[in-house]
């Protein structure tokens, strides 16, 4: 279940947005027919849906691949080149955010335009998705073990594995 506002995540989706996360957390609660007081950790553990952060990171990588493959004469490609050059002086750019996503996923080789053109987007997105899901699974596991409300839940549910929805 993906909110409509997530469609522009490739452009403005690096930062976590509380409104989108609240909407994303409301849907599985409704699906499971549980109340507002049910912890988000338990809901995520039962539904195994992909975290909004993972989806946003994949959308950013997809847009990066698409913009890198545009012809040099297109305005969008020129804006991308300008953003890359601006990153050298200012660290608060879209390209800098993309580089941090790729660096976290050990994909430093694909931060250059010429290298990303040679690789199919599915490969890079699969690597980013696998890494962000691993990070979210580890943080879920750490948070669940620290939550006193979920000590019985931990006995039955040891791991969260995201489904492909």
C-alpha cells in the first residue's frame, strides 16, 4: 500500500517525512484491525511491509539512473550536471543525498554518470533495497528488544522479513 504522495519521492524523498510515515503506519493498523494504541513495532513485525525509507531510497536511485541516461541536450540532464557541480561547494544538494545513499549501500562506483549508464537500474536498486531493508530489520530488532511492552512478542517473533508489497 503506497500513498499517492510517495510518487514524487525521487525528487524530494531523502528526508523522513512524519506525515507520510504516519499515513504508512495507519494502513497496516486498519488492515490488521488493531487500535491506535498498538505499537508500530508490532504492526511492522506482523505485516512485513517495506519501510517508507526503503521505497524512497529506491525511487531516488531509479530517478538517478533515468536522469543519467538522458541525452546531454535535455534540460533535466543539464540541471543534474549543475547539481553535481554545486555539490562540490554545497553539501545540501540532491546529488549529495544520492551519494550518501549509494555510499551506505557500498555502491560508490555508481556515483559517476558514465558508470551508472552501463549498469541496469534493477541491479543498483536491488542492492540499495537489500541494504536499507537489512538496516531497518536490525533497527527493528534492537527497538523491539528494548521495548518493555513487547517482551512477550519477542518470544514469538524473532525477525522481521519484508515482503515485496
